[in-house]
C-alpha cells in the first residue's frame, strides 16, 4: 500500500470513528408527549375517538446543542450491534397493551407497531438501550405516565377554548417541575398556534432510566413563536 493510499485509508477510519463518537456522545434525553386534539387536524386524518390524555411521541437522545442524534445507519454507527426494528418490536409483547393505549399511532390506517419501529430506528438504536428495546419502551412508558411528567399538572392549566399566553405555560412548568420544557406548536390557517407537544428534558447519566430533569435548551419549537407575545390554543379533547 502506497503512502497516499495509507493516508486515505487512515482518514476514512478516522472519519468513521468520529461519526460513531458523535452518534453516542449525546447529552440528554427529550421525552416528547402529544396532545391529540391539536395534532389531529383535520380530524379525518386520525383514528377516532381520540385519546383524552397526552400520548407518547418518543424518548430522544439529544446533543447538548439541542439537535437530535441522527437515526442509526451507515453514517451513524452510534452503538455496536443494536437490535433492528423488527426484532425490537417482537420483544414488546409483555407491554403491548400499555403501548397500544399510551403510545398509539394516531394516524388513520397505520398500525401502532409502525410507529414503534420508526421510533426505535430513529432514536432507540442510538440510546443507552441498543440491545434492550423492552426496557427502552417500558421506561419511556413509566416516565410518561408518572406524576412528575403529567402534562396537565406541569402546565398548571386545563384545556380551554380560551388561548393561553405561551410564556405563562412555560413559567408554570418551570414552577411545577423545576425546569423549562420545550413546547412545540402547530399552526393552522389564519396563523393560530396550537399546543401540539410538550417535551421534558432529562440529563443523561450512567444510570438508566434517566430521571434528572433539566431545562430544555430551546423552549419553543415547531410553529411556536415569541412566547412573550404569542398565545397558544390548548383545545379541549374532541
């Protein structure tokens, strides 16, 4: 092997190691919960009746700069030999009933398992649970259904036909949980903002499941705008 070929090979190996390190060197998890009434618009796109509680979107490994770790793949070998999506879902039988209730695919005509596969491939495979999908999903269920992360308690308000100042909701969560969340909005015709998701950030530690809440680096996402001047609709369950 010539010197140029050797250098080229060494650079490829180094690039591969950098990608792998980046994929595993995340700082915190983001627990994302969906308000179905806001997410399902128009209603015909979703399965009915809609849940009257926040459902789970996912538990996402996230870098310190608040960008989500990329999905597992050729350019992001974040963990060695993680379970593939099909194998992961096959392990979920013991908690399938809870998953169907709390982690449904809201979209009409799409099986819940499709959503679980998507979340595993995009987030679980690069988490601290690469070979334990049952614990990944079960721990997410337990976090999402705990009193600590009950969105109604955290937000300090109930769904209403009268919109809330977005900053009021953020401050309520800080008061009730001890850290700022991230609120994601959807925008409808006319520019009205709707509370689509609330996301709690949990510091990554050596111990799992994650339990140490921290403020999310970015407090609003999606269609949300300046929280000090914008109202957000949090409509009653349909």
